[in-house]
C-alpha cells in the first residue's frame, strides 16, 4: 500500500511539473537571461600580480614582510606612487585605489611578498604594479646602499687598524731580538725589557686576533647582504577575475528552476482550491 502511495505521489508530482513545464522553462530562461544581462553589464575586473623578494641587509623597515607591507599601503607611499603615475584622485577614489591593492606574505617564506592590483584595464594594473615595485625598490636600495657603505667603511677602518697592529707586532719582535743580542746591558735590564716587550706583544696578539675576527665577520655580512629582487615580474592579465559570469548564470539558472517549480506547485494548489470552492 505504501509503495502504491509513493508511486501515486511521484506521478502527481511529475504531472504537475509536466503540466507547468512551459511556465517553469519560462521562469528559468527569464532568470538566466536577466542574470546574463546584468553580468555582462558589469565591468570586467582584471588582477595583475607579482612576487618580490625583500632584501636582507639588517634594516627592519625594508627586510620584514609586515613592515614592507605597511610601507607600501601607507598614504605617503601611495601618494608618491600616484605622483609617479601622474594620477590625481579624489578622496573617495584614493580610498578605492588603496582597497584594490593586496600585499600578502608568501606562505613558507619570510622574504617573499605577493603584490596584486585589481583594475578594469589589464594594462593599467601591470603598469601600476611595475611603478609600485620600482618605487619600493628605490627606497629599499637606498637603505641597502647606506648600510653597505657603513660596513665597507668599518671594514676598511678595521683592516687599517689590523695592519697597524701587525706592524707593531713585527716591530716588537724585532726589538726583542735586538735586546737579546745587545751588549753592554746587564742581564737584569735585558730581562726587564724583554718582560715588558713580551707583555705588550701578548696584548697586541690578542688585539690582532680580535681584529681578524671582526674583519671576517664584516666580510661575511657583506657577502650575505641582499637587495630587493623581483621574483615574478608584473604581467598583463589575460582573463578577468570578476565578474564570474559562468557562476552567476549557473546560480541564476538554479534559482530560476527552483522558483519555477515552486510557482508550478503553487499554481496547482490554487487551482485545486478553486475547484473545491
């Protein structure tokens, strides 16, 4: 009995749908056409992107992802960028321009930054990103050059001091030889002079080792210093990211179909109600 009821219910449902098939199809088509018209009226939005490797030279402002992101999204930086681009924006346009930029750290790296820009013109997005990266690189390289210059100066001064200490060590050793071979000097005087020179020599040797370590450390720092690099250059995007027209049409079609089915059953229910009265 239950199976017969199920068959009757399914048949009734099918009959309602079949009877109202034209209305369901019409609602479906109207929804799809309306969604298609709206989606094609919406401007296409393109996203240009690039990846930048931050420098490694000890300046936390330009070598950490969070600080670099704050710099590139700051009002002062964006104003300089707009000046380079010869763009003049109203306050509202300025806020919208900033909102269209995304700066995110690349997962698994402490130096890589992903920078993207959404625009209605794909060429504009790539051009803005190139100028943005160039502006940041100019500032970063300035800091890099200053810090490298300081290290080079310190290395030169340390090397010069090391040469001076080594010369003094050689002179002290030569003086000790002369004292040992000197005549007319009492053994006690020789012993005192040699003891004084030996103390000086030990201090000088200790200073020499310290200076050599400092030179090696400075040379290592200079070798490991890295300036900002462009890992993936900005390219003109080929396909828009918004609006997702296929998805919009699919959702509209589903909603239209559901609305058509609902209208069919509503129509059938109202028809039965009128027949009863």
